C-alpha cells in the first residue's frame, strides 16, 4: 500500500512543470496573436480598395505599379512596390496617430520636424540655410533693379510661429533663431525695397491675447493676416480701409503640422473667412499650373468671390482661400485704389487677400513654384500690365527653403 501511495505522489506534476506548461500556452497565444495581426493586416490590405489621396498627408498616394522585365531589372519595380505598400498600408493613419500618442505619453517633445509646444501648439522646426537665404535675397534684389523705374517694390516678410511663439517651445530645442534670419534678409536687401517684417506686430498681438497662428497648421490665422496687412500698409505709407467684415467660421481644422505628427488628443482649429459684403470680387485663374489641378488646368476660369466652397468641409480648410496656390491669378475688385498691383507670394498671402481686395482694384498674384517658362517673365509682366506696385509676401521658412526665385527673370 505504501508503494502505491508513493507512486501516486510522484506522478503529480511539479510546480516547475506547471510553470513550463503555462509558459508554453502563453507563448502560443502570443505567437497566434502576432500571426493573426500580421496576416490579418496583410489580408485586409489586399481586400481593401487602394486609396488615391490621403487627406492626412494632403498628397496623392502610389497606385499598383505596372510590371515589366525592364523595370524589374533596373530595380524601379521593387522600389515602386515598396512605396506602394507603404502608402496603402491598412489603417496607416490610425497607427501613426497611435505612435504619436504613445510618444507624447512618454513626454517626447519632437516628432517629424514638429515641436509639441505649450497650449496645444505644433511648432515647425527651423534650421537656417544661410546660403539659400542669400541666394534668394539676391534674386529679389536683381528683380527690383529691373523694375524699379516703373514700379515701387515692397516686401512683407512673415515670421513663423516658432519665432513669434518661441516662449511656448519646450525647454530644450535645437531650432535656429529666425530673428537672425530676418536681420540677415533685411541687411542684404536693396535700398530700393520697402521692407517690413511682421514680427513685432504679431508678437504684440499675441501678447495681447490674439491668436495669430493656427495651433495645428503653419499658416497665420485671419487675425494674424490682418495684423500683418495693417503693418504693411503703415510701412508703405498707405491708408488702411475701414471695413466691417462678416465672418464665417469653419470648425474642425487639422492642419499640415498635425499631419506630420497626428495625435488623437490634438485640439482642432477654426478657420475664419472674412468677407466685405460691399465689395464685389472677380477672380480669374489665368494660368494653367498650381496645386489644385482641376482649377489650374481650366485656364482663364472666372468666378465671383475669394473662397472655394468645395474645401469648407475638407480636411485642408486653408485651401478655402482661393482654392489653393496657382501660377497666375488676376483679381478685379471695388477697392479704394485704382492701381495695378502684383503680389509675388507663397501660401501665406492667400489669407491676406480679403484685405488686399479692399485696398486695390486690380491685383495679380504670381506663385513662382508654378510660374515657369511663361510667355512673359515676371519683370515683363510688370511692364506689360502697367504694374505700379510689386509686393513680395513670403514667410521666413519659405525664403530659407525654396529654390524657385530663379524664375523671377
């Protein structure tokens, strides 16, 4: 009997054996979940239709590449497949947002060129490219020398939020000081250019409680644009139109900086559209290039008003201003002054246009990113159209990064 009991006791599994069995089950569950996620995402990616455009990234996405032995041999096909798989990854936007959220929980303050600043602001990093700044400034000077006998030249330089709102930055950053770049540009410009930097006025407005930049986008708000416009008019010795604007507010705006570092906890912005009900505005999209192909390729498409209704419910609500950026836009208004004015610009100018339209009756806008090898060079356009005022309107980061100023002449 004792032998039988001994055998039964010895047959019981040990604690070590139980733990080993539990570990195996745990490993099996983990492996099964891992394989389920991997193959589940693969199957979902195959079954789900390809997206043509990403609202989050504001760009067209790669489509299924065409196979050929020539592309396979050159390596283009494998590179295209890699880009395609990255662009069409199932739930890509949600996973990027989840990663950003985890990074912020770990108190990381920088991601993909964006600083997470106080009060929910996303501030775009800035690293000065002094050689390019000098090159672009020289191009402005050369152009001014060409047109100065027929047109007065002014320059509104817009600082970016990382400069005006620098007090909201994390304690440790590696961003360069835009004030140094502003001084560099100012000191290099021709004396024939009437220069105005909006930094002091924007800083004063911010200190006074006005939101002059969006929290999730790199552009200035309607209030920031109006502050800069008023400052430019003062610098040019011009009167500021007295207008009572009607304001339409578009909520739920998540801008370009949010797209670089999307986060579920981010606070959306409001886009305010200011309209003078007493000013009839006609916009002619006179060219054939721009970042809105449907309008750009239409050529000489004319419509009433500055705002593109189709973007009011889109993610990129800033494109409501004119519908985007174009090589050449010509605007007729009932403004105060009968002068012919040319604005050579980046996208910061778009939200300033309601105020320009109350000042000038005849406005042309040229964007050098798209105005290339046209029938008339910019300086020839000035003379052909009887332009009496040329206004450069650029933000500091654009002067620091763009290579299209060569198209001025």
